[in-house]
C-alpha cells in the first residue's frame, strides 16, 4: 500500500478529547466530522479515515483544511448547504404591522403588500419573497364565494326550511 505525504496538522485536542466529543454529539453531520478528525488524530490516513467515517476523500480534505484555519469550532460551526437560513428583511414588529394593515382589507394581492412594504419601510421584495412572507404570516386572500346573478336568497332560505311548495 502506498503512503502519501504525512498529514501536517497542529492539533489542539487530544485523541481522547476528540473521541469523547464524537461519542456525545447528537447531530449526524457533526458526529461524522468528529469521528473523521479522531481517526486522523489516532494515526489513520485520510483515505482510511474517510472510508470508516463514510465520507468522500475530498470532504475529509476539506474538514482538515477547516481545522487548520480555525480549529474544531470552524469544523463544527460550518453548516451543510452554505449560508445559515435568513430571518427575512422585515422585523417582527414590521411583520405585525403588515398583518394588522392587511386585516383592514387594503391588501388584496401580493403586489399590494409589496407596494405597501416598499412605501412604508423602503424594503424591496420579489413576488415570491412576499408571497412566502404572507404565507408564513397566514394572511390569505379572503374573498366571498361567487354567487350567480340570478340566485335568490329568499328562495334558498325557503328551500333550507323544508323545501319549496309545489303548486
């Protein structure tokens, strides 16, 4: 079996500390990263450690690079998928104000909400972004069901009471 260059890492934790952290971690991704670091720390190659931990070799190299940059906090603090979820452009009080404003009946469409937020707070939203805000705030378009132009409420009420009298 061929051997590559020796791994150069200035370890801040002992192998036992990494193993203990690995054992108590509940989140799968963090646990997998800790297991990989522990295996490398105990003397396994990156390739062997990746195979045992169920990682791709490139991921293992990336985790070691992160460890060299910022230690264990850098490796554990990284989130899969890039950026942390955003809370949105509007604050909680602005959302509450939007909610109370829409209850007045002046917000009939998503475009109305976009225009009001732009005028009120100078915050620009896309159509889909504002649609998501309105959905999270549970602000639905409430419109009465359409009625036929020839429908008669008195005839309908009579029908509900016991049917129509036939003559």
